[in-house]
C-alpha cells in the first residue's frame, strides 16, 4: 500500500487498537544503536514501566521482539522440554494455539475444554489435575480474544499451586485493560502484546517471569529449541550484562516506552475503570438496540465485546459498510464462530465514550437499511445512562 492509500480508521476490532499520537511521534525519533547508552537507559525505564502495568516486582520483565504470538512461543519453548506433561485450558482459538505450540515442544499435552463463549470450569481442571500426574505447567488464556471471555483465575491458580505446577498465562488482550496483577494472582509466566490495550503498534511482546519460572529456565536439561527466543541468552541483554543477542527493534521500544508512560500518567486503576465503563455502555447500547451478546455478563471482557449476528444479516457486508462508510473496523468470528459473531474492541486509546456512540449510530443505521429493526435511539439512550 502506498502512502497515499493510508487513511485514519477507527480500529474497533480485536486488535490492533488506535495509538495515541504521542506513541507515533516517539517512533519517529532518531534511531540509536541497540547498545548505545541512551537506548539502554530507555530499555531500563521500559522494564520498570512494564513491571508497573503487570503489577509485579519480577526482575525478568521485558519485551520480546515479535508480536504476541512470539510471546506465546517464548513461554512454551523456555518452560517445556521433550517429555514434559502440560495441561492447557482451551476456551477459544488462542487456547488452541497455546496447546499446539506446547505440543510442538515435545510436551505431552492434555486439554481442558470449555464451550466457546464460556469460561473454563474449575471443576474440570480439578479432575484433570487429579488424573494427569506430574504435569509441569498449566497454560491458560486470561482474555480469550476469539470469544470475548475474561477467565476467572483464582481457583485454577490455587489448584495448580497445590500440585506444584507453574501457571502460564496469555494476557495479550487483558494487559493494560483489566487487572492482571501478576504477583497477587500467583502467575508464574505471563506474556502479552503491544497492539491491544497498551495501544502501541504490533511488534513487541511483553513478558514477565517469577522466581519459580526462572528456576525452571535455569535448570533445563536440554537447550531451548528456539535460538531467537532463548531467554537464557536474552535475559543477559535486557539485564545488567547488556550482552549482545540480536538487534533490538529500537524505534518500537521507543513507542512502547511512550505508551507505558501514558498509562502511568493515567494510572492503572483509572485505566481499568475507563475500560469497564465504556464496555458497559457498549453492551447496554447493543442490547437496547435489539442485539444479543455471546458472553454472559459476569464473564465479559471489557476490552472486547462479542455480538451475535442477528438472523437474516450477513457478517461481511456489515463490516464492509462500517469500514467504507464510517471508517470503522470491527472483527468477525474465528473458528467455529466464523460468520456467527462480530468482535468489537474498546482497547486502550480506542476505549472512548465518543467511539461507543459513533459505533452504535453507524451499526444501527446499517442494520436498519438491511431490514433489521435496530432501535438506535434506545441504544444511544442506554449507553448514555452508564456513568463514565
């Protein structure tokens, strides 16, 4: 795509989200060498800022070069060795990916499944833990981007700790939008992505490891199966040694530093409150319009709302018109939910009340033109009743 073909789009899909102009300006700063003292200082500050948003004191907290999928790959290739037993909870496409990645490391993977649109049942996890002896870790998606489910974690973590297992968490769509609270939650290895609630362009994957995970990493019997994602080496570059491993994406780290600085200025608690309020306004508006949501109210992810496509309405034409007529992008369903749901994101910089109102107005107009009796006035009134 040439420069003249780019345009400003309201990104209300499953990611990426819109970036604050400050983040884009930071990316345009002059590139420094990846071992330049000035850049190393930015790296150090970025680690400190990441600890704040992860709500952790973990020393090994850094940004991997690559998108959230690189973070997922990093977690399994560093924590698992051939023959290890792993339990992976699957309640959507990204749980499936985590299970696949673990199996590719040579692990014996046992899956605990939940219906799409529902969280994983802790009782099923308990049954699996009792049946699968000697499992090394449990992998689970905190915020399932394919369904819009926010997974309750406390009971599952407690069971894993009782069995002496690591808890490996996908927080790609939760970090910066809802509390992840790594230390208090007892998570051992957490990975995320920059392009969701952090509102930074895609290209980095924040991760954090506690002492339990570090012990596993440093006591491996075999080498990490990925050279590029090998934390035994990468920790030396991000740590005190600053030992060269690979050329860091310098300007992307500028962008992440600025995005995290914006979060610190807003305050994580205020940021979580903003995401929750705007999500509630969107949900109220959609339901008042006459639409149904996939996920029950107690398990909805504030950063991503999944809407059941009404009977008689085709998925793709609606999304095409939103983009062409209103410059609004939303996502369709994945896997078993393809053609059945829309995924509407309110992440980071995109999570604004004005965006909720604009989207409800645009969607209502389009649906009415297609024969669905969307009550746009009721939708806007319902959204307006939710406090910011």
